[in-house]
């Protein structure tokens, strides 16, 4: 059964972007301390998840904390997004996929405004879902599931492509047919395979060729 939807992570996969994640974590911690919470002691991985947990702990005051923390994180995302560079060949790869009947969906944990900057000038895709657009971001399956919904929701006819273990975890949790890692981002090939990658490519631009290559696991 052919793949009909390709779901791509954005940062590190479609484009390279010098995000200051340490600065983002520090910004969240500073905002939390203003409300009497030590965010670094929470022990939850992921900047988005830490913000959500602090918001939960603060109860009625959580919304105000979230607004402050989101503002600081988004400012850092926007700064880095201005320096984003598309991965060589990705535009042509998207054109090839769509020309062969495969929809291209993009998902990212980053905010909508920064994502628009990263993707500026790129229009060869069908859908983009940022953290502002979903209830639960990857590695939760919800992010992938929502990206598939407009195209029939068939996880068994989808591939997830990404540079991070979160991408592989989200794809596996959603039950997609294939999870493909790429070497253009933050995770090693070993980590990507441990997280569930069926294969690891040098670049996401290689996906069209990978999809048509014969593989023993194909029915």
C-alpha cells in the first residue's frame, strides 16, 4: 500500500536554525521563579512541557505565567528563525512528492510566528501545524494524528520524517507505516534508530528516492 502523506518535522529537518534552547529554558525558569516555582526542579523534559506543568501548578495564576513565559520563548525563537536556512534540495523533494500524489504536512513544537519565518518563501507543502495549533505537541501522537486528518487520517499510509527522537516517538505512537530519521539535526543515527526509525537518511531531501526504493519489509 503506497504512502500518501509525508509528515516532516521543520527545524533540523526541513531547515537548519540556531535556536538557543538553553536560553529558552532559562527564560521559562526565570518566569516561573517570579511566581514562586522552581521550573528546573520539575524534572520534565521539554520546554513546552515545563511551561505546561508550571501553568498547571499555579492554577488560576497559570495563564499569566504562561503568557510571560511564551512571550520570552517566542522572542528567542523569532530571533533564531531569521537565520534559518532551508535544507538543500528540500523544495525539489516536496515538489516531487506532491507531484506523485503524496501530501506534505509539516509539524513543529515551535510557535506559529517563528515557523512562518523559517518557512518564508517555501510554499510546496499542504499543511503546517505548530504548537499553537494543537492540544499536545510531539512526542505525543496527537500532533501527527492531527496532521493526517485532512488527508484521510490513514496512519498506515503515512511516513514521519525528522531529526529528533521526539519525531520518531510521535510517529510510532501514531502508528504510521514508516518513521525515517535524518542526520541534519540534533540526534545521532543510533538514537534515532533506538527511538523507532526504520531508516536514517543524510537529508530529508532523499525521501522521494527512499520511498520508491525496494525494501524487504514492503508487502
